[in-house]
C-alpha cells in the first residue's frame, strides 16, 4: 500500500493508504471526501461548543437584538420553548446574541464536551505524527457520535435554522464565508506531487512506480487555484532583453530618426 501524506498548501492534513494500482480518479475523490468531511466535523464541533455553553440558536429575526428590542417588537422564540435540553436548562447569556442562553445542565454539558473532544481526536492533524491513517468511515463515525450526543441532550431536536442541524442534514450554506472557501469540490479537486499534477486518467503507479512501500507527500487544491504565481514574468528582471540593456548601460533609450 502506498502511503499518502496529504497537505493543503504547506499544512499537514492526514494520512491515507491506497494500492499503487488504484485509479487517480478514485484516489482524488476519496482524498477530497476525507478532507471535506474533516472540515464538517470541525465546524460542528465549534458550534456544539457554543451549544453547550449558551443553548440553541435564536431565530434569525431575533439574533443580535437586546431583550428590550425583542419585547418591543413582540418577538417570540417558539422553537426555544420546544427544544429544551434534558434535565432542564441553566441560563447563561450569549453576549454575541446568537443563542438563547438556555444552556444544558452540567451533566448534559459534559456529554457534549466529551464527544466533541473524541471527534476532534479522530480528525486531528496529530494523527499524521502518530502514523495513523484516516478513512472516510472514521470521519463518518465521528459525525455519528456528534449527532448521537446532540440527540441525548436535545431529544426534541434542534430548530431547523440551527447550524448544527443544518450540518447534519447537509443543508449548510457556507457561501460568502471563510469556511466555504476551505471546502474543495470533489469534481474540481486536484492532487499534486513534486510539482506535477496527478492526472485522474492515470493510476498512482504511473507516477510512483510499483513499490507498494512508497510514501509520498501530495497536495490537494481546487482546480481554480493558481499553482504557480506568474506575476513575476511581468517583472523587468524577467525580460531577457531588459537584462542585457541593464548590463550594457543602456536603459529605456528611445530611438528616433534624425
């Protein structure tokens, strides 16, 4: 099995094993799936930490408003009345104004926190240092654990506009966000190795040979990303004739007939 050390830019992401005879179409899609699924786990963990501290998301029309404004506008959090955490809630105001402040009690909070830590460990970049390969099945198992913890703490579920529920239902809208820029579409994913694109139409062994004990570093990127910066080609020092003129002491002389 060939060992792939997957990076985005210069940053390590995860290890993945595959036979050298595997088509690069399959490998590229699999790498993109693991990469994107890890990002999903990270996003959910981030929101679940807030859920544990400040309860569920407020309706969009109530977010960022003060209590007085909510009262003046006669707004009501109907989902907040339904989605009560097991064992009751503890009020902990969300100063950002995104969540309703009805946090789970300490026991339920710890269930969320423990599951978050376990999921983070599965997708951690430290797995690279430990030599542990990450599969899509492992990441999906982490997602299932997170989903299960939310169901335990919130048996009535979460509001349809809560980002955690949207992530679990694959309805998240990441447009215009940094999180959205991090995602790489499977159809547009590219793998690069030693400054060569690993073409999807070939097999991995076409590039690395038949040795199944090979370990290589591959970089994943989206097709639209520029792999090389060509701006330097427009610089004066890249102009061969300009360079000659400089060394001959002739620079920017305009010739015209007498």
